[in-house]
C-alpha cells in the first residue's frame, strides 16, 4: 500500500499569518514517496465501555498493541509526529497524554467537564476538546506545554469537535444546542454558527482545489442520513436519506437518537461513507454528485469510521458487536472482522513511528 501522498495532508501548516508565503507553499507540497514508511500506519480503536484502547495493523488486521488502564475513553487524536496519542477520558474528566513508544499515560490534563471528542490542529500545537453538558463548550489545550489554556463557551455543550482540512477552523457540534459553531483557530473564538432542527452528531468536510473547505456533511439527531451545508454560503443545500429496509430486519436498540452516527470521506476525495445503526450497514455516495453507490452489511450498531490513507479499506467500529469490520472500498464488501473491546466507537488512522508492537 502507498500511503505517502495522503499522509502528507496531515502535516499542512495553517497559521499562515505567522509564516512566510513562500515557505507555506513549499510545506504544502506532498513529500516524495520515499519520505514515508508504510509500516508506521495504524488504526487506533477506542472502547467506550472498556478500560483499554486497541491498535490495529492494517497490513495484517491484527491487534498489535494495547493501551491499558484508561477507562471510558471517548475521543482520540494523534500528534503529527506520532509521538503522542491524546485520549479524552470521561471517567476522570481529563485528557490523557500517551507516549506511543511506551504506551503509558505520561500526563493527565484536567478538563473543565465531561469530555467527548477531541480534535488536533495540523501543526500539533493546539487540541480542542468537546465538553458536554449545559455549561459545556470547548477546552483549548496547549499541546506543547501540555496544559489547559482556554475555554470557549458553547450553548448547551459540545458533543464533537472536528477540524477543517486546512485547520483554519475547528467546528463544535452541539446535541442540546442543535448547532454547529465554527471557531477560528487563529483567533480562538466563534465566528459563525449553523442551526439545525436536531442535535448535531458526527460531521465531515470536503475541500476546494485550493484546500479550503467546500461543504460540511452533518449527521443530525433522528435523521437517517446527512445534511449538506455549503461552507461559503453558510446554508444547507441538500439532504441525503439512507435506504429503508423491512421493519422486521431493522435494529431497534442502541440508536440513542442517532440512526446515522459516523461519516467520513475517503482520503482521495471520491466517495463519502455514512453509517446506519438501524440497518447495520454503511452506505457509499459519489462525490461531488452524491449518487448512491450501494451499501455494505457490517456489525450491530456501526458507530464510527476511518480509512487507510490510500482509500482502499474502511474500518467500521461496531459498538454492539464489540468488533471492527474491514470493508474493501472498491469492492464494497466486508473482508474481515476484528474482535476488540467493550463498545468500540471512535477510531482514527495515525502514523505512529516507534510504536512497540507484538510480532
């Protein structure tokens, strides 16, 4: 598998006011294939009801490493150089900093409340942690100093924080507030918000040719599909509703108000995939046309998605099967099932050089 070109995107600097334009252009260019090491790519899978995190080698689909003693982990992010993983810990209301060479928690940074998802700036300097609850918002973490430095209040708290592909903005999705609040990462303050009829669940973005954000694709409470928001126009332009199946075949538990929870665009930008908890499936749509391409039956309550950087494989966390499904993207079929921990949900693909792995 060739991961070099897509991995380069995670290294883009975005605080453009602080660097010379010529340097920015140079850094934005992808490195040569020789600069990457395919062996460094891993899938990091959290277990929402367990006390561990599993690391999967996509070359073999084997669990090759485990982080233990971390209970009720919600979100995970990786430092750009792969030296650290950041775990939002619901049991301790902290952000656990894990050394990827030892797989030990080297520091726990206290947060302002119960955390959910966590997003990291492409330059690795800042983390943005979603804080649930009426008094919640976004905790800002200085990743260099490893300390809490700011709090951004968001109406009725935040479930997910996601970074735009260019890292110019972090978006805070609120279930209680039914809103997606756009925060400028240079100013670290909200600049606009979009409101829906229901709570904001996972969302993702595609880009314009210059790397700026084009659309935001948003899963909403009680919507079996997703909404498309034009980023520049700041308005919803389309909705996709996923297929129905016979009532007798539908899953009726573990929905938690989110029939679709987990949405991701392939790194090559050609398709968008969305989960269906009700149907126990993932569905693919072409980009930019959003033509339906078909679905793949996976486990019970598919809840989160991540891809290999070459866009060949999709990893689906099945929360009520305690498994991860491996889906061949081109063939649109499940090719392997990996047993993991209790209630697997959030997962990421990360480059982790020096990770101690089981052979």
